[in-house]
C-alpha cells in the first residue's frame, strides 16, 4: 500500500512527499514541511503566499490524487473537462491540448465566491419566496378546510329542507286523502239511508199485498193500489259506483334528482393548463368580409362575426353557413362585438359614439357624450365593461354598465394619476387564416383556475 494514501499514515509534504506536514499555504492550498517553505515561497514570486501552521489553515486542503497517474498530485484544473489534472496529464498526452487550464486554488476561490453569492441569494430571496408560497398554500388549505366544511353543512341543511318539504307534502296529501274519504263516506251513507228507506217502503208494500190477497172484503181490495212499478226499475243513482282512490306518483326513473337537488360549483377547482400540441381545424368559414375583425361565440355551434363593414353575421360552425345578418342601426361601421351571458349581441360604434344591444330583433343604444367606445366585454354577472377614448384622444377609461346604468368608472390609479390605458379588442379565440376567412380551432384545455368576474 502506498504510504502517502494509507489511512494509517501521517500527512506528507506536497513538495518533498516525505517529511511530515507542519505548515500550509493558504494562497496555493499546499501542505508543506518546514524545510520546503522557502522553496515554495520562491517557486512563484507573483503571489503573496500566506504561510500558516497546518492546524490554523483557513482553506480546504488540496488532496487530489491524479486518477490517471499514480503518486501524482493535481495542481491544475481543466475547465473544459471539469476535472483536476496533474503535470503529467498536461505534458505527457494531448488529452488537454488547447484546453483552458486554471490553477486549482483559483478554481477553489472562484467556486467559493460563486457559492457565497448563491448562498446569499438562497437565504435572502429564494428561500423566503418558497416560505411565502408554502405559507400561502397552507393558508389556502386551511381556508379550503373551512369552505368545504361549510359546503358539507350547506348540503346537510339543504337535505333537511328537502326532508321538511317532503314531510310537509306527505302531510298535505294525507290530509287531502282524509277529506276525500270523509266526503265519499258521507255521500255513500246518505245513499245507504235512502236505500234503507226504500227497502222499508217495499216491506210495507209487501204487507199491503199480503192483506189484499187474504181479504174477502171487496171494498178493501178495491182500495189497494199497487206501487210495484216504482221499485222495478232501479235508477242509476240507486246503484252505488265507487272509484277507489289511487296515488299517482311522480316519475323518479329517468329524472336526475341531483339536478333538482342542486350541484356543486367548480369555482375553486385547481388543475394545470395544457394545450394540444397541434390544434384541430373543425371548419373553415368564408365570412365575405374584406377583413375579419371580431368573432364572438353564441354557443358551441354558432358564432357572430364582424369585419370592415356595418353588418354582423351569424354563422353555423359545423355547417359553415350564414344563419343571420344584422346591420348597424345608424349604418356606421362597428368596432367590437360580444355576446352577453343571456345570449344578446352587443356591439360598439366608435364614430357613432354608441353601445348597442340587440334584443328580440330590436336595438337598444347607450349614447355617449364626448367619448367614443372601443372594446367591450361581458362579465359573468351580466354587466358590460367598455373601453373608450374621449373626443380629444387625450384620455381613456373603462366603464362598467348594468343595463344602461353606469355603475363604475376606472380611469385613475390609486395616487390619482391619469392612467393611459392600452385599449385593444380581446377577440383572440380564433385564427385569421386569410383577411376574410375564419378558421375555428379546437383546443383541449384544462382550467388552471376559475375566477368569477363580477
């Protein structure tokens, strides 16, 4: 076993490789014996060698034994190969010819400096950022625990409300049954009383007949009048007709009770966004415009379009056919279109200064004073958000409308400074294959996070 690398052997001088190490050069990261200190100091006078007792060394020890040459120590570092090398690696082969070679101590200093900066960045920026994220996730988890607890409580309460309503309905039906039963029994009892009276009259008639048959008194016999004809033909009302009451239950089979009971909204669902690598073309529609500007989806099967024209066109996505065309009320070119939550078509006229809603073939207009509308969008609550310029083109703002009522204006920041907004239309759900053609693209999407816009 080589005594220099034996675990049981003492550490040897890096220069003479025989004497025991007593000193250390913090500059070159070299271990030295007393005799070799002077030799090392004059070996490279361009450096300021910091010689200290070995036990007081500040830097790590360079104890890299060359993996290619036995008994050789690595003093240099090959930047391209990213490995320490000895003098034989450099001089005895062409393996590192033309490579950038650095003194090992410089590499160590550079790495230490790099790691120091990265450690500071990790401590001051990266780790705190992850702490904030972790804290946010934990807070969200706690919030979800409460929200889902409230949701379970709400479902239970809703179920109890259903049970109460069902119990109430059962009691109402039973009360109705009791009334029906009482009414029908009273009718039948009255009918029975009439029949019993008739039966009593018949018995009297029988007795009278019996007396007439057994009498020899002609005067009495002639006085007896027969009433049998009154009892021969039973009237319809004398024959009791009873229709048994039945429950006609509502159909449960085929009815989704979950739709009647209620469903869970998915506002808090979290997943990852993913797109198909290649979009799939469903159909290509020639809109007939010189330039197509806007597309708004009415449904999964129909889309509204507008272009460099005063006409909006409704197309069937699957058929590609024109279903309807509407001209602007003023004849002006329209600027933007959107479909509201209720399915109404909204369009803006920049030159006309109007925001228009098409309802039941009628056009209702909001006319602006000293402002010109550009982009429009519909929120989940049914409100409209409209971007607009003033007449001198020096101001912009976003206005929220509920119907024709202005609810909110966004124009200044929190410091009261005028915000110059970049007003652009937001119809980017389609791809313009040519100026007048729209290509409907199907993208497979998983929602990253749903956010309600109220």
